[in-house]
C-alpha cells in the first residue's frame, strides 16, 4: 500500500474531506460520502461500498487494524483505485467528526438506494419511515432494525441526507448492515402490495393493539413523524392500524422507541424460542 503524507489543513484533499462532511450538496455533486471509524468503515465495505480515499493516523490506528482495512479494500476490488493518505494526530483531531474513532476516516463512493436493489426473503419484516427529519432518529431505527433482523428499511420522502455523518454515526454502521431504500410514499405502497406484504400503520386513531396483530407473515411497519404522524395516503393504504398502549399523560413515544417495540413484537411472534424467553 502506497500512501502520501499530508500535514497541513490547507491541503486541497483535506478541504475536500471537510466539505463532504459538512455539505450534502457536495456529497451529491461528487457522489462521495464520509465514513469515520474502523468498525463503520469495515461494515461499509462489507456492504459493497467502494473506497475513494482513506485517511489514517498511525499514532491512533494499530498496525493490525490497518492491515485488516487493507484486506477489506482489496476484497472490494479497489486496491489500485483507492488513495491512501497518512495524517498526523494534530491534523486528524481537526478533521475527525468525533473522538475515539481509532484513527481512520474514508471517502466512499455512494450507491443507489432504490426499491429495486432490495432482495427479500419469504415473509419479510420491513420498516417504513415517512418524512423522518432527524438523522439521530433514523440512525436509532436502523440500529433496532439490525438488532431485530429486519429485512429492509424504506425511507419515504426523506427530509435528511441518507449519507449525513450524523446518521452514519448514530446508526453505528447499521446504515450499511441493513438494506435501505428511498422512495416516494406512493412508490413504496405500490411495491409493498406487489410483494404481498401487509401494511401496518402505527397511529392512535381507529387502531388495534399492536400485540393483537398478526406479524408472522410479510409485514411492513409504517411510522410517521412525531409531530404530524402519517399522511392520509398511508392510512388509506393500510391493511391494519396498530397502536402502542400509552399509560402516561403524554400521547407519543419517540419514533425510534416505537419502531423498536413494534419490530421486536414481530420477532416475538416469529420466534418460538423468543416467545418462551419472554
């Protein structure tokens, strides 16, 4: 692996790296995004993303970890196309989005996130989020989707950049371990119905308890924003409306918490061992 050494924050490659971190329009224009941290980078490459440039700090990144990353780069077929840049600790601290990321930051090529890229097993569990705005909420839902073994997450009419560093950070790499697609609500509804997947919308009005709903077949759990809930197009398309009991004085849980409750109810219903444990 050949690398170049950069020590100045004024270097054009460092400026480009910072622009990709800060500006979604730069990510769209260049077709690149930034991944920070050894674990997240490895998950990213395992998901088929190809590296463009890898910045590493030998003072922070252990030799064995660097070799593991080199091996993962080779597995993507990008050995000759990927640039390697060595930077000192002082400069790494300036470009790092957060602390404790083990001394590696990479610029990665974006991939299409369309419904056509999803490959589902029989009786899949799909999570649908409509117009979720906060990257942290979306990241938290992706973590729960990974933990529950969900087959896909569909983000409808997204209000956040899917390669936002805050989303990648809050998902701790689950954005790469869970198949994700973006679409309009109308496209998602048509696709789910064509796949024979039942649509369950989480809403308080005209609903049945979530634990009384059969989630053992193909299931799509659909969540809206905390402020306005789901739009009418989803309410009308639903096969059932489901709700979570609210025993306190407030009428809403965080969308990521609600999604986790519903995903793990599907797990409980589908897994005999889990049922016994619960």
